[in-house]
C-alpha cells in the first residue's frame, strides 16, 4: 500500500455549460439566509453564469457585456449586488436580490487592458473602487456608489512601470488609510497610499508582467505570479516598504491568477500549463498539482468554506475540495495541511 | 287461536274445572286440559288468575313421592306458559317458584343433577329462564339478596354442569342462555332498566362468590373440543367476559371499602359472601390470568371465524373495563388482539382493526403506563424468541408470530422508542429481523441469467406501474417461503421507521451493514424499508399526533445511506465469472451472426454443469447480485420517499443506477431499470429517456471524472453509451465536452480497453447520425444501406429511360441515332456552346457552398468535428489485431461516413487515409470483416463515388471478382447447409453490394464488364437461389447503367429467340448464346430480359 502512489486528486465536480472560456470566478457566500452558496462565472462570450452549488446547475445567466469577455466579478457586502467588469469597457452593477438580475448602474472604463478592478468596503453602504484609469499607466480611485472620483494614481514620470495589471485595495487593521497594491506590466509591485496619492514603495518581482497576486494583510505578505516561470513572495515591513522574500520556481511558465484561501492556510495558482497548483502559504511548500483541465486555467477562487474553483479555456469550471477548513481556525489545521501531502506525488 | 275469554270472571269459569281436576288427579292429560283452556284466556285475565292457576301446578310439583317424569315435564311446560304470559309481582312467589323449578333437576339427596330425561331438563331450563324474565320491576333486584346465595349458587352450578356435561347441544345452549339471564347479563330487549352504581356494586358483591366456579367451568367449556361447535364457545366467551368485566370492573372495585360491612344474613350465608378488597382482587386476578391465557391461546386458533370474532369482543371488554384489575392479563389479551390483525377472515380483520383504532383513540395503551410497559416487555420477549421461532416454526406459525410483532408495533406507536432506546432491546429486535430476512443464495439461475440485448434501455420505457414498488423481484429466503411473510416483515420495518427514532435506527442498521457481509443484504433491506416507513409510505398510522421527519432531515439520511450503497466496496462487486473481455463478447450486438452467439451459449453452459453443486464462489456471486439488487431497490424506495426532493440527489445517484442498468446480470439490470422507473415517478419525469436527458449534465460529470480512473470504473463507457442512446441533439455541447475526455482516454488505453470505447464511439456516431440527418442524401443513403432488390425499380427513375420502353417506334430510333451522333461528336472534341451550357446547368448546386473563400474558414459544426475526430481514431483501429474491435470499428467508420457525407472537405482526406487499411480488410481479412468492410465500401461509394472509382477498380474489384469466380464452383456444388457458412454470406454480400456500387461509382465499361463477367456464373440455376437473386440484382443495376451491352451479354449467354431482321436487306443476326431450353442460365436470363423489354 505504501508503495503504490495515491491516485491523483479529482475535482469534487465539474460545471459545464458556459460554452465559452471561463475568465472570472467569484463565490457568493449565500449569506443573509439566502440558502445555498452560489458561484459566479464570467465567460469569454460576455455572459455571467450564476451557479447553484447545490444543484450544480446555472440558476441565472446575466448578459450585460455585449458579447465581450467578462474579466472580473465581485459581490458587494450589502444587498445582493454584483460588480462585473467586461472587455466592452463597462463596469456593471447588478441587483441580484430576490431573483432579480438587472443592471442598476454601469460605468465606462477608459482602459483596454486586462487589469481587474478592486473594491474596498468603507461602511455605511459606501465603498471604494480602484480601476484602471484613462492614461495607460494610471489607476483611478472612486468613491461609490456616488461615483465621485477620489484621485488618479499616476506613477512618477521616470518610473515607467507600464500598465497596471492587477489591483488590490486594502487597509491595515491599525490605520483606516486605504492602501492600494498594484502589479504592473514591467513585473513590479507597488504600494500606493491612496490619500496621499503617492507610491510608498515599489519592488521589482518579475521580469514579465504581473498577472495576478494574492495578499495577506494580516501577515503583510503577498505572492505574485507572472508570465515567467516563478512565483514571487514579498512582504511589507513596518515602514511600508515592499521587499521580495523569496521566489518559487515552477515547472512551466505562466500564472494567470493567484488566490490565498480566506483562512490564509493555502494558496492556489492558475497555470497556463492547464494546471492548478496548491501551496502551503506559510512555507510555500508545494502541496498538490491539480490536473484536470485541457486548456489554460484563467482564474481560481476560494469559497469561505474552503471550496476551490478553477475556470479554464476548456469551458469547464472544476470544483475541488482539498484540505477541509477545520471549524476552529487555530493553528491545528495548519499542521493538518502539512501532514496530508495529498498531491505531492503529482508535482512535476 | 284467539283469546276468547277476556274478563277474569269468564276465564275463571272456564279454568276452575280443569284446575280442580288437576288438583285431584295429577295426570299428564289434566295438565294438557288446563293448558288447552289457558290458550283461550287473554293475558290480562290470566294475570288476575295467576296465583289460582299456578296453585294446582305447583301442587303437582310439590306432591311428595315418586313422580313420573312426563308429568313433571308437562307441568313445567304449562307453568312456563303461564309465566310467559304474566308477570310475577311478588317477591315470595318468585323465590318459591325459583326453588321449585330448580328442584326438579336434582334429587334432594345429592347435589348432582338427577338422571332425568333431556326433555325435562330443557323444559326446566326454559322455565327458569322464563321465570326470571317474568319478574316484575324491582322485585328482581330484591331477589338478589345475600340470602338467596345458596339457592342461586345451586342453580348456577346446575346450569354450568349442564352446559359442560350434557351431550345435547340444545341443552348446552339453553343452559348457557339461562345462566346469562340468571346473572342479569341477558341482552334481550324486555329486560329491566340499567342498574345504578349501588345496585351494580351489590350485584357485583353477590356474583363475586360465583366467579371462581363460573370462570373455571366456562374455561373448561371454551377450551374443549373444537367439534362442540362455535356457538357454544361464543356463548361461553360472552358470559365469561360479561361476568369478569362486571365483577372485576375497575369502576366498581375503586369504590369497595377496605373493611367489610356486617352482612345482614345468617352465619352460614355470610360465609359465602365475598368482600372484593385488594387482596381478593389480586388473587382472583392471578387465577383469572391463567384462565385467560388458556382461553386466548385456544380460541385464537379456533377454526371458526365467529369464535375468533368473539375473542376480540372479549379482549376489548376486558381491556377497556378491567385495565387496572386485570393488568397481569393485558399481555396475553393484547397479544391475542394483535395476532388477529392479519386474520384470514376479513370480518375478524376489520373488527380487530376497529378495536385497535378505538384503543389508539382512547389512548388505552399509550395513555396507560402499565400497558405500555407490558407491551414493551412482550415486544422484548418476542424479539428474544423471534430468531428461534423463525427457524423452528412453520410458515403459518411464523406468520402469526410476525403478525403479533406487527400488532405490538402498531399499538405502541411512538412509544416504541422506549423499547428501541434500550440497547439490549434494539439489539434483539435487529438481530431477529436480520435473521428472518436471510436470503437463500444457492440458486444457480441468478448468476446465469444474462441480459442479451445490450441496449434494452434505449427502447421506449414500459408504461409506468400504478404503484411504483408493486413490481418486486422474487426473492428466496432461507427461513420461509410464504411471500406474505416478507410483506409482514416489510410492514414491521416500515412501522419502525415511521414511529421509531430514525437516526438511531439508521445508525444501528448501517453499523450492522458494515459489520459483516453476512448481515449486509438484510440490513440494506431493512434500511430501505425504514426510510420508506419514515416517509409514511403505506404505513397505517393509528396515532394521530405523530410528527414525521422533515424533508431535509430525511434527505440527509438518505444521502448518507446512498453514499454507503454506492461506495466503491459496496457497489462494485464481483457478479460474474467471465472476464470483462468475454462479457463484452456476450453482449456484443450480433446482427445475424448466430454461429458466434450459440458458441457463447455452449461455452457458458459448460462452465456450470447442471449436476454440480453450487460452489462457494457462485454463492458469493449470488449474494453480491442480491446485494446490488437490494441497494438498487433501495434507491428506488428513497426516491419514492423523497418525491421531488430526490432531484437534488440525482447528481450522485443517477450515475451508479445507470451503470447497473447496463449490467450483464439480468437481475441487476432489471432492478436498476425498476429503480429508474421509481425515480422517474418520484421526480416527475415522463420517461426514462426524459430522466436521462434532463440529467445528462450530472451523468457527464460522473463519466468524465470516472474516465480518469478507468481501471477502477470499467463500466464508465457503458453509462455514456446508455446516455447517448437516450439523449437528443440539444445535448450536443455536453456530449462534445465528454467526447474529448473519451478520446483522450482512448488514446491512453488503446491496448486494454479499446473494446468498450469502440462501442461508445459506435453509440456516439449512431446518435449523431440520428440527430443530424443529412436531408439531401438521406433517401439515397437509406436505399443504399437497405440494399434490397426490387424496391429500386419502382422508386428510382431509370436513367436511360428509352432503354426500358416497351415498344420501339421509328421516332425512337431516330432520336437514338441523333443522340448517338451527338455523343460521337463530343467524343471527338467538337463541343458546341449549347452543350456546354447544359453541362454547367447539370453541375451540382452544392459546389459553390464549399467554395466560400478558403481564407475565412468558419468553425466546423460540433458534430462534424466529433465525427472527424472519431474517424481519425478509426483509421488507427482498423488494423487492430482483435477481430471484434475491427468489426466494430468498421461499423463506426460506416457511421462516420454517414455523418460526414455532406462535408466532402473533411471526409475525402480522411477517406483517403482510411483507404489502405480498408482495402486490407476487404481483400485480406476474416470473412466477417470482409462483410462489414464491404458495407462500408458501399456507404462510401454512395457518398463519394468519384473519389472511390479508380481506387475501387484498381485495389478491390479484381480481388472481389476473383473470389466470386473462384467460389462459384464451390457454391454450385454445395448442399443446403452451405447457406449457413460464412463463405456463402460473403458471396451474397458481395453480389448484393456490387450492383449499387457499380451504379454509384459510375464505373467505366471495362470495369462493368469485369463485374458482369464475375456475376454471370451466378445466374446458373445450379447456384443457391439467394445467390441467383443477388446476381440478378447486379444485372438489373447494370441494365440501368448500360442496357445495351447488358442485353447483348445476356443474349450471348442464352438466346431465347431467333432474330429476324426488320428489313430483308439487313443481315440476319446470330448471337452466341445457345437456344436450347437445357441451358442452366435460361430461367434467370429470361427473367432479366423481360425486365429489359
């Protein structure tokens, strides 16, 4: 028994029916007694599918991007509202409450790039939105839902980081000042202080554009993936200076998306090599290579209960249940992760 | 006779002489005279003269000295007559008459009834009865004073004695009736008013003295020989329970003071008086319990239903009125009651159910702690002895035992949890159930029964049964054969599920399911019924306030059981000896190849010689088969239990069920189909097809995940196959998705699993061909594949119409010559503009479709993409070393061509690549493969003739022609058996196929001649008839392509007539064909020539 390798892990189940490549995924927790959790997926053909994870079937299909690829999906904490960003240069706000699915508001985007937007909740129904701006290297910050522009973050003239590729708005627990992490085309990651409109720190992580990153605000540590063959782990010190801690070499180049699980125990990457890789977040130890898809994996997403979803160019969404989140979120589950090296055999 | 004398005076005048006469001479005659006169007196007059008339009669009775019996009898009868017409109004008279009548039956010396005639006994009994009825108003109550005790006692014991010992049934019945009257329990109309509490108590005190005697005597009568008849038993039972429920009534006993009041009677009588205080009650109750037990045991099996019905009455009365005093008898009483629930007599059943329901309504059991305890105890005792009873009793005994068990559960209702909550009780009960349900797994047929039609499911489902689970597979149990027993156990389990703590029960039986393979099947059966019961399916609920589990709870429970059932180790069991490969062979669709099929049969027969004992492995395989069947049945039950809610479980349940629907073991596939029907029914799908197509996404999910571990899930391709047979075009995207997985897996497992994959590909392409029929070419294609002769001539417009016309006119000849000249011109290169135009017009209009700009290639339709992908694989697999795979691949290839027929751009390059291996199949393979390859060739010829023409003529035709020529002498010589050989089939197929091929390939003259030459020999009458027919079909086709040369060729072979030139200046024509009738070709050539004219 010990000699025979464990069979490669299988997805819990697979969602089919988008009939086009999947580019964005987002779990919708089914909070407020709405019952079963939902998964939202955005496809190349411009449709947003709302999947019931109970029946594993779409409950609704939203068509609001004129057949252009949907790149980003995010629900807002209050109300059943959904933001979707499409390559038709539109950001749509949907009302999903009580089975409705109508666009209640939309905004025009200036940038043709691939950069996904980011949202930070500010309380009292207010939230802040970061999205690629009109200038190719700019990031625009808006106060929502009033759509008042807060500022435009433009790198200094000599920096030339290229287009922003991925954004994350956040705020440290100690201070209410909103901060923005942005990955750029030149492979660097920058930390902006939004209120002061200046770059706090910038560090070159990759030689290729940053395709996605995950950030753990508690540990002030992040991990980014790019078109190249490595993951970069970087951290933020007290002076809010970014520095690269280490890089992790991969077998195949190209990471389309990186997500850290809400319990900050593991992270998953979406690979151009059709695979999803799972790492231990603290040690960056590779845990599993999930091979199921037959085309580039474009996006990954974690649900609060630990479910992992991966969307791919092969038009399928695979749902994985890997290392169950233990009910108490103490360190015990961490040891659990280290002991169960399910997929280590499959590392190539 | 009418009363004549209405007034007392008149009556007196008449009666006086006869009364005087009687007083003087006490003879039968005088009594009769009196009686005759009495009849003429009205009742009211007689009432006035009652004492007067009675005097001589009583005097006659009291006269000392020996009397003749007949006199006594007539006196008693006369007395009875008077009493029946009048009332006794005086207390003293009543007592005296009572004493005098009683005295007639026993001699003063002994207390035994004297040896008198039966007639006298009957007369006295009737007299007593009439006397008691004639007592007027309250004097009857005054009669029952303690002082009467001795006399009453004598009478009672006398009557009991008569009832017990007399031979005459009439006397017995009369004695019992009289006893009933005497004890004031008569149920006739004209009886005194209802008694008040005090009166009841007094009477109760009085009668209590007789209780021991009465109850024991009656018990002896009741438990006597069945032959005495049911009416005696019924009457005795009635008196028994009336007495007991009167004397032991809780209502009365509650009011009995502890200290006995001083009775106002003499010492001797006082001794007889009973005080019903607690101790007496206890003693009496104990003794009664013994008697009741005896009675119940005896009457419960009484052959007459009315006796059993009376028993129910007894139980009801005693349990309702004496629940406190007779608590120790409750056990046997309840047992008797519940045991009769399933009585064979519908009247008894109905009454029993009524009483049970009444009890439940009154909360007799549930509301009574003691009863509930007794029932729990009884249930436990029964559970303990159940295993022993089940192995020792015969079916009838088992039936009643299980009926009792069922009845207990019904009565206990929700209180059954008291029993279940005790681990020991639950253990007993479950062990017993498990033992009862043990299956007999030695039957050979179970393993042997095979499903031959591998795509049975694709056929339209049979009409749904009204009751989903009414169709049950016949099971054989080790410990019983009566099917009713299983139904009882089923009901028991359902009731448990309905009333019991479901979580506790499910946990317990799941544990047993895990514990040992010995218990597994039974535990699964029980689990199935528990769930069905929990949902209230076919459960008779006696307890109205019972809360059922919520749908969500039930769903969660079902989910966990389903997980167990369908887990790797419980679902994928070994059920047949044959390896996968042999199994495949057996289920392979063999259209017309009986040789192979029968071979498989004999092989199988040889593996299980009929005389050998079933081996251990067969038993274990049987056991496995049953386990799977039971689990499948369970899934059906769960669906019924959950209803529409089961839809949420389809994602995990449908795939395994479908997997089993394709199983080769008949029983399993039947069970799976039936489970699917249940699912359809429960979830609201109209048909199996609907069910499958609506849930294809779930199936595809399972299929695609299982394909990743094919060695663990070898059945996966089968499921896909079944799904494909039942899907429609709307599922194409899903199918396309999973086909990618299939092809990827096939590429990975070329060597090992090709067989099952090829059949999937076959199903896939067949589905595609059906979903996307090519409307342009369909008619033609069907005709091609039908390949039958005869129909063609009528359907297809013959191309050279002129050749087939009957009469040749001068204009025809002119036309012919003109066109001949024109064609000759064209052949020489003199092409006119006019001709050119015409040629362009005749171009197929489809041409420009494929010419739309080579630079922008529109994406291929999915079905075309799939077909090209599959055809690609077929090219590789065509040369597989396994013949069966080659055969199947040829079928798939055939279908690929059909699907791609209008897509020449895709088809032709693939056909080009497929050609070399196909030629190899045609020319250098097993005859079976040649046959199939030839079929492919025909399809291909029908689709792309131009492409095929040269290749066919170069690579194939010479070989085919050669083999036809070389085989001809063989078939000409062969006997009738030859038509069963492959060589014959090959010849036939080639001959049948050549005609359409020649036509569709538009072969040149030289090649047509080759075909004709090869086929001519088969026109010989020496060839088998079928081959002759086929050869004729070739020539009919040839006639259409080139009528003239065919005509010539046929005439060269056999020339039926001399040709006279139309004009004497022309040369006479002489053809080479012989004209003699003896030619073997004569018949066929003649028929063909007739077609030509």
